[in-house]
C-alpha cells in the first residue's frame, strides 16, 4: 500500500498534521485501519532507516494525540492505553495542572543548572517529597533526571554515609539500564545481554514472592528472610552499604511480596546498619492506590526513590531520605547538568496538585476492583493462567501450564498481539517474559477500562481454547501410536 499523501508530501506537512487538531479526544476505542495503519507503517520504515535498531518497540504505531485513557495514532485509530508510557502518565498524557505549570515555566526560562544558579521550584519539589515520603524522621531530597540516576545516586549516598561498598539486591529485580543498575537488575535478556562486564560488589538475595516458576511453591516471608540473612552472614553483613528493593517488583513480573517480608528487611537493615532503599520508581505516585507502595506494608525506607510518574511525562527523579544520610556526600558530589530541570520541576508541582483531592488514589482502587471482577475468574476457568496479581492500577496476568507450572512466554506474546490488533495497548514483562502487565492512567474512565479488559479477557479465552485444541490433538496423536 502506498503511503498516504500527507507522508508522501514530506516531513514538514506531517508535523503540521500532527499538531493542528485541538479537538477533544473521544474516550472510546476506534479502529479506523488495521494496526499498524499505513501512515504508521510508512513512518516506521523511516524510523528503521534513521534510528538505532537497539531500540525495540511494543506496538509499531506513531501517536498523534493522547488524553485520558486513549492514544490516537496518525491513522486515526484510538487505542486504549494500558501502559501509561510504562507507568509515567498516571495523571494523564494531557493534564491541566501539569500544562499550566509547564507553560508558565517555559515562559520564564528552560534551564540554568541548579548547581550553577538556583530556582525555587527545585526546593518546592524537595519540600513536598520530604513531607509525603514515609518515615518519621527529618528528610532531605536530591533531584535527578532518570530512575537509573536515582538508583545510582542512592548507592553513592549509602556508600558515603556508611563507608561500605557492597550492595544487596533481590531475585527478579529491575533497577535500570546503566552499568551499575544493570548489575543490580536480574533479567539478562534484553537488559544485560552483551553489555558486560558489570560492576562488582553486588549480591543477590531471595525474595518472598511466588516462586512457582522455579519449582519452589509459595515462599513465606520467614523462609526468604532466613535466606537473606544467611547471605549477609556469609559475606560479612557489616560490609553492605545498601539493600535495594522494589516494594512490588516491576519488570520481574509485578511480584507482590509476602506479608511481613518488607518489614523483615527493615529489621535486618537496622540490625546490621545497612541503608534500606525503597525503589518506588514504578510503584510510586499513586500507582498502587497509595502514594507509595511501601505504605501498604507500613515500612519506611531510609532512602526512597521516585521517578516515572513524578513529573507527568517529563524526566525527573528523586532520592528522598534521612537527612543525615542525604547530607553525607561532600558538596558537589551529587548533581548533573539536567538534575532537577526547572521545566520538569514545574511539571512535578502540577502532578502534586492533581493528587490533592484524593480522586486519583481512589481511581486506582476502583481500577483494581474492576480488573479483578473481569479477570480473576479466568484463573480457575482457563488452563493457561497461573496467577492474577497486583495492587491498584499495577496488575498482572501470568501465563503458565497449570500442570507443570512451566512459564508460557508464547501465550503472553500471543494474547498481547491479539489485544494490539483490537486497539488495546498492553505490555509484556516478567523474568521469563510470560506476564502481561496493566498500567492504565489513573484518569481512565470506567467504560473505557471495561472495554479494554473485555478485549483482554476475550484474547485470553481464545488463547486458552486454542491451547486446549492443541493439547487434545497431541493426546490423540500419542494414543494412536
């Protein structure tokens, strides 16, 4: 199929097309073409000619507009957004408060570098985080740009404060794509493959999450904590600067810890003088129905990391924690050219306003209730789902053979592709690539969430039926031998 005229006439014309419409975006799913459509297909060919192939893509469509729970592509398809830019646009891709703050800041200045000349929005963001991050102790905050930067700076702060080197991380962890954070991340492909060697002094401990994929059954907090302490004792617990944990493991498969596990880590960290770092980069800013996921467990980290949804789509991250730890690095030891950029700080102030009335947190709880109503019954009624889990608007469906509990990445990919064809964007994750994760914007409407969940449910039912037919045919073939 030839490229549409607006693509054939050149890039400048296409850019005008993208930005010319100011109409409100209908909050309904609509398929104007097959997905991907002809315009997206033409633009994807140009991408392949211009962009490093090291960048993957989940759904090869080019987005024209986004609002609420809808992404509209350049072919006019309206796609239900169950990804939020990987948990970034929680307050919506177009949010009035964020827009107002960003527009005002853009009219003043875009950058000075906070380490060169100061601006008050940086301090305001720090003050808000100091007041809202869990922990009944004086706090300070440092702002950066990306989640990986926040993780690396948390390690720097812990090392400066303790004089120790080692870092403890956990099975199924994901902490970023920089060299240190890749060492801290568990999943090899695609994150670590071909990129070693990695920094040393990183140790990995067991977690109290569902371990069926490794044949372990349901791990209890006590069992996992015993394993954590044993690892510490084998390697001198007083040599560890930091213990870094996601309160719900994201890329690992949206793994929720067993009750008491985070509290037990808190006790071990205190016992051995280790800095407990809560990586709330994906779980934070209301994603789980609380501002921060660690609140579900009543546990406060010594340092807490936020990013992703912190600035509503602009790059901003933060390390917030005990004042004596945060003040341990020497002056000039923390920073970065774009750390706490003023436009990103302005966006964060808009995000904070959006959370003030409690509606977004309530919406996260409602999203979970609706998703459980639609998807939970499939655990028992199909033979391909091992578990439906998560909290708030951070939910996951895990695919495996019911008899062997063998992970089925092929089924996760098949179901995701079926959803994409029907205009519902879902993401695949998990250490074994066998989990579909749901991360809808917290502003998504009830009718839209039900429509998207219905598409997902139908795709799962169809995959289950196809698998049943395959199993029946295989059994018949064996019987005939």
